[in-house]
C-alpha cells in the first residue's frame, strides 16, 4: 500500500479522505507515475504508459470502493492530472 499521509496505514476502519486531502493524494499519485484521464467509460488509469485497472489502483493505494468513487468524482470536477 502506498503511503501518502501521516499516521497508520492499517486500521480496523477506513480513514475518511476529506476535500483538503484530495490534492495531496492526487499529487502523490502523480509523483508515483500514475495518471488518470477522463474517458468514455469513466476514469482510465495509466502507470508509466501501461493501462491498469481500477482494482489495481484501489489495492495499491488502499482505497475502499466508496473512497475510489469520491476520487473519481473529484477527477471529473477538477481534472487535476492535466493542467493547462
């Protein structure tokens, strides 16, 4: 599991990801080489040019299904991986 915030990575319950934490998580993903683009079928993920599944992203970053959905919603609103 990737470490992107302070504190324990393992807990009994998933820690919430607040709005202020989203840019930190996205920047950690970018620094790691992960890119998310908005496509016809939702967010498409690439790692160093290779296409990967949403499940692989969730597993690598330790995200629940709900947390992943919130991140996708944030990407739809802000498109943070590509800035002009």
